């Protein structure tokens, strides 16, 4: 099911709902991902300064896909940036 996210609080509620519905405790999720229980609690409460990389780890562990809907006009610029990144990694 798709859920619109308009704020960090919205994302935190989604994370908490999925975690609880999966029967996973905060400390167990934190341990599995390699973050503190406090970090997990902060994310679930919508802390705006949470580190994005760690939030993405929580999402991945919970099986939550994160997608963005960009304007069609931005697609060429995005593809160019992705190509440059690929070239620099090669």
C-alpha cells in the first residue's frame, strides 16, 4: 500500500506501525541495524535531524520501499547525474 509522506513525523509513524505490526521491539530493530534504541525511538517520533543513511537502513530492515515522484522535466538531469556517478565509481 502506498502512503504519502509529507513530514518526518509521517515517516516516523509509518516506521513505528510496520515495526509494531511485525512484532519487532525497538531494541531488537536497533541491534539488527546497528543503531541505538534511542535513534530508533527518535526516528519513530519524527526527529527532523535524524541521519538519512541510518533511516534508510531502518526502512530496508523493515521492508519499506522508499520512492520519490519527480517531475518529468527533471528526468534528463537525474540521468546525467547518475551517469556521472557511475563513471566516477568505475
